[in-house]
């Protein structure tokens, strides 16, 4: 309780409006850690380097199994033997990259937020990992060995979620195709939404119940029936028709709850904006409709949406197509893998961090006004033996 003297004094406190600007400069700022992408899909392929100064083509050679030699040998007579058949699989890596530009004035005056928040290198590293993970997931989910949950015969007919029994069926297929295991087990890569469904299964076993002390892979969540399960938020999901005929997803950078506007990071042209009108979308597990869209770039484009639950939408959430492929629901790809099912290029000697300081452009930037930071990498993922991989397609209880 304040004393009489303290009451009489015109005491300046940290909460006083007059000195608030002084306190603003010494706020205890902390970097909000974003979720770091985990490279799951690239862990289990045949890793091949991209040699510098040689041909761009990457080659994998596969020898077909020899036919069974079930004819008894005759004494003193050499049998004919078998010919070796080699299948060559080739591909060419593509180059990917992204960059951030900044001005001399941002570099000079930026004080709030903290310099830690402007950690461009970390942001670009996360973007590189997320991009390469998604590229690998897209390729692996195009493999031809497909199993639809619930025993249906097409993606559009799927109504069932993923169960452990579905995974056991996939393992049966791999064993029948004589797919070898990876360090003693098959590998199953699931989306984080599907991991939730699996954990509701009575047959589920968490990692701490393992009978051995084998080190867990990156992203590993459990093991069951000789299968080790990995989860990735970048596992492939078939949402339906691309948004505006161009985007698989859109990234929310600002939410206007007064007008039901969702501002997006991607550049939206007037043509795409017109195509988006009337489109169903999925955000945070809920369905909305785009009433109209306004073209723009650098966070200036926005969607006007309608539907219940708008208050649940936050910055950094993703917008996905809402027409779906199975009764209006998105379909999830779950991969069950054996050894040598696919090949992928490693990041060694190919992932490059590029920094261009203010004025590094020479006469193109005579006043030292612009700088950039970037990443660049070559990448190739290729399905080698479709029989050693099963893609299970299912829906999720999230929708």
C-alpha cells in the first residue's frame, strides 16, 4: 500500500504514460521460434552425389533377379547359366532457390524488432529444407503401387481413415515383392494429421515401448509390426483443383477480422483473383468460401472469405483447395517403404548460401542501396523400384 508521502509525490513509474516511450526501447524481446522443418522423405533413398564438372545426368542401374535354378545339375556337365539383365534409370537434377532483398535504410534504421527476428539466414535455411522435403514427397507420392483405404478402387471413393491394419496390408505387399528392409525394418511416412488417427488405434505402440535401444530416425514417432513410423507435415496431401488454377496452397501473412480479409504472401494477378471468386477453401480444418479476391504482391493481395469459424484463423496458417477428391475431403498419402525404393541427391556440395552486401552490384547499385541473401540447391528424387514402395491413400478425422 502506498504511503502518504508516495501519494503526494508525482512519481514517474514504468507504467506512466509520459515515460512509456523510454521503456519501449528496452522491451525484453525474444525471438518466437518457428517450427523447424524435418527432412524425412530424403532420409531413406539411395543417396547419390552430384559431381561437379561432369554430365548432368544421374544414373541408377538395377539388376533383375535371376530365374530360380530348380533344374538338377547333371554330373560332369556345366549348365548354361543365366544372362544378367540391367535396367538403367536416369534423371537430371533441377535447380531451386529463394532470396530476400533488403535496403540500406532498413539495414541502417531497423531497431524494433530485435536483430534476432531479422535472422534472414535461418529463415532461408528453413525455407530450403521445407522446399526440398516437399519436392521429394511429391515425387514419391506419384509412384504407381497404390492401396486405397477401405478396399475401394479409386481415390474419389475413399471414406476411411488410415489404420494399422492398412499398414499391415502394405507390408504384406512389400514382402510379396521381396522388398528388403531398411536396417531391419520397413519405413512408414505419415502426415501429422494421419499420425493422430493412427495413435487412436488400439494396436499403436509409442517409441518408449521399444524392446531395443535403436536410435530413432528424424521425425520418428513409433514402431509396430516391423514398421518404423515417421511423421512429416510436408507429406503429400491431394486437396483437389489448384487455387485459381495456379497454387497448391497460399500462406496467410495478415488476418483482418473486421472485414474477413485474409492477406497472403504470394503474388495474385488479376486473372487469378477472378478465378478464385466462389472457390471453396480449407483453413485450419474448416471450410470457407472466397467471396472475392484482390490482386497484389508482397503481402498486399487478399481474399474476402465467408463461413463460420473465421476467428480461428491466424497468421502463418495455410489456405488449401476445398473441393477435395473424396466426398469433398482431402486425401492423404502414406508411404510404406523398403530399401532401394527410390534415389535422391544429397545436399553436400550442392546447397549454397549466397549473400550480396549493400553495393555488391557495383555500378548497378551506385548508391549502395540494395542487398540480398539467398539459398540455391540442385535436387532430384526418383522412384527406382515401384514394387518396393506402397502408397496408401486415406482421409483424416481432421475433416
